């Protein structure tokens, strides 16, 4: 199966049953909160998200490949397990770099909002629950 199709399916069921075989063992990951290397650490991060975030949804808006780069545009949303269960939404995009074997060697996420904006969503009640 084509890597684009695999990624589309992974986004639909995120964070459950992700296809880790499309990542290199020493994959580099970075987002506004994390930076690390290695598939085991990557699996741990996805596991943490799946364990602690409620009603998780990852909407894929666009995915395209240009040579050894895949760009995705998405919105990640969830309810935080606080007593008032705020609904958090982070729009952003990812840049995935592939090696010669079509394995992802770099996954960098960019948010279209600041970390402060995300914190504010936790603190203030909204109508989007």
C-alpha cells in the first residue's frame, strides 16, 4: 500500500493502531512541546496521548507528496481530563521526510496557534464542548 494511503488511514484512527513500520528506527520528531529521536519514544508519545486525552479526533484536511517530503494539514482536538473537560483544538501541519526506502526519518509538527493559546483553551470555558 502507498505511504499516503497508510497515513490517511492512520489519521482516521489516531491514536489507535498506528502503522509504526513506516517510520525509521531513529526517526526524528519535533513539535512545539517535544523533541526526540527514536521509534520507541515516538510510540510512547502516541500512547500517552491515547491514554490521557478524551474524545480525541485528528482531522486530515490535506496530504500531498513532493519527492521525499510529505506535507499534511490537520486539526487535532480532544477533551482534557479536567473537571470541566475543556475541548482543545490545535490546527497545524506536518512535514514528513522520507529516506530512499520510503521510511519516515523526520516528522516535524507546526501549530497554527501558540502554546499560550492552547493553555488559554484549558482555562476558559468555551461553547465548543
